[in-house]
C-alpha cells in the first residue's frame, strides 16, 4: 500500500497542537525575556521555563514511540542521515571537550529540541502548523508593539545611542528575525482562497510585521526578507506559469539584480557593526578563527565556548582575549566550527543544501503557498547566520523549525495523489496506518462486488451523491 493512497488531511491531536503553541512562545525567547527582565520573578520563572522544556522533550519522545514505534528512528537514519551524523558528532565531542559535563548537558538539550522538531514534523500537517504559527506570531508582533508604547523599559533597547524596538524578545535582532518570518508567512497566506475579510486581516498582519522589522533596525533581517521574497517569487512564477529556459534565466537575472541592489543599498555596515557592548564583530570573528585554526578537526566541544554562564565563563576567558562576555560568535557556521570542528560544520552545510533541494523539488511537483514559506524561512535562517549564530542552537525555534518544517512538508506531499507523490515518504502513525488498511479493505470489497455485478450484466457507478446501479434490459431478456 503506497502512502499516496491517502488523499485527505490526517487528524492532529490536541497534545501536538498544544506543544506547538508552547514551543512557539518559548522558542522565540519570549518567556525567558520576561523572566530576566523582571528580576524579582526570575528565581521562580527561569526554573519553570526549564521544567516546561523538559516536559516538551518527554511528550515528544513518548508521542514518537507511541505513534510510530521505532519506525521514526529508521526514517531519520535513512532520510536524515546528515542530521544523524551531526547529532552523533555533537555527542562524541564530549570526549575531547574542554568541559565534558557542559557539552553533555547542552547536547541533551539539543537532542530534546530535535525530538520536538521530529514529533511536530511527523504529526502536524504543514498547513495546520503554519495556521497555528500565524496566529501566535501575529499575537507576538502585536504584543511587541503594545509593550513598546505601554512599557518602554521592556519593549525598547538602546543600540549605540539610538532607541530601537525589541518588543517581547531578547534583542532587536531576535525581534527583527521573527518579524521577517512573520511577514513571509502572512504574505504567502494571501495566495489562499480566503474571504475578503480574512485577506484584509492577513494583509494587516503582514504590514504590522514589516513595521516591527523596520523599527527593530535589524539590517540582516531586512536583507533576509528581501532575498527570501525574491527567491520565493522567482520559483512561484517560474513553476506557476511553466516558463521556458530563456524566460526563467531572464527572471533569475532580474531577481539577482534586485538582491544585489538590496545588498548595496541596505546599511551593510550594521551587518558587521558593533555588538551591544560596543565591540566590533570583526574582533569576534578574528578570535573565532583563531580558535578554529587551533583545533580545526574537533573544536573545543559543543556548547562550551559560547552562551557562557557564570560557571562556564572561565572557558571563554581562558581561550580568548575578550575582556567582556560574548554570547555568540556573530556567525553561525564559524561558531559551529569552533565548537565541533570543520568536518561536522561541512555536514551541517550539506544538510542545509539537502533540505533546500527537497523544498524546491516539492514546489516543482505541486505549487503550494506553504512550501514557499518553508523555502523562505530556510533562506532567511541561512542568511541570518552571517551576523548571528542560529544554527544547531538548542531550545530555540530556529533549530526546531529548521528540522520540523521540511519533514511536515514531506508528510503533506506523501498524502497527495500518485502523480504528485514525493519518493521520500514520512512515517505514519498507527491511526493513519489503520485508516489506510480500512480504505484498502473497503476498496477490495467494492472491486469484488463490481466484478460480480458485471458478470450479471449490472453496472455500478460511484458518484458524489451516491451509487447508481443500472441493469441492462437486453441482457436480462436474454
């Protein structure tokens, strides 16, 4: 029985939807922002946030085992081999880590975050996931605007002498990135067959997200939005209108020209400008390159150098010449190379390329707004890693969405008719497997019944309004 025989959306449990909502709030750093801002509550809120993440890990693991047994493991090893190698590599990095205990602790959080991504990707259809995400992102954007005016100490931060928006998130760059993601999500939903009122609401949410992005003054996120929309628009037009080679080449050149113009006209000095402590990112990159060259094959162990705590700050102080606390390397792939080595960083790049190829192929097979958003998100995430570190980061929505969205996309494509079937089937839950078996049994019975009736010269036709049975009078007279 091919997975392509299932042509209707599979049911989603309330547990999965609840988990998705929790992850959307916690993964965008909203909860931790509130915990750290209100110092008198941080002693109670921070342990609660950690407890919630632990509960999410447990729910995801139990859900995967209950619904798929060990099939999900074999699927990951077969179709996400690069991800498997990457996770195993981070675990092994504890063997040579400068602080094995810290590496194991943060690797456990990375595994837990990956389990959440797999569970969400396997159990929630892409359309439903994006619908829930659009509601939560819309509320987060609206909340960010409200706190900017109602409670500026939380909603506004000072960046090099200028007040910029950070909303309910940890920094202006975090707010800018999720505003970019929200804008792309709402723009792609305008292509759906919604009522006039719903379209106006979605358009308003998209405009609000762009306004938040502008006032966050995040040049990297603005560049990511422009390039993401250009690539999404290029593929949509090329596949939607079935353009020939010449037309696609011309359209591609135009898109590249617009992207180059955006790069030249956006204040790219901000991309390599100053961090919050008024120290240039160039200095951070030089120090990071020095660490990479010292241990190019292995790095210093996953999670050891960056995001330092009071207990682990000594590692950064011992390995670098920083006189201040640096939370990340301001480049996702440089940060990976410094912690897990160049070979595993190359694996992460190959995995990114694999997922991009899958997305483009699925869009080629059947154009859908949801697939365009997955493409836009992936491109925006990769671009943002130029000046921020957002790859292989545990307990963050960056990593969870990066893994979950393409898997949910494949799950959705697997449930399409055979002519649109993607040869990378996602595992099905027991409920869905039972549904397939029931459909197969019913179809077999219908075929047997039709065969018996034909032998008696009785024709049977299934219509949307019912079944028509017609008896051939000539045959009966004979």
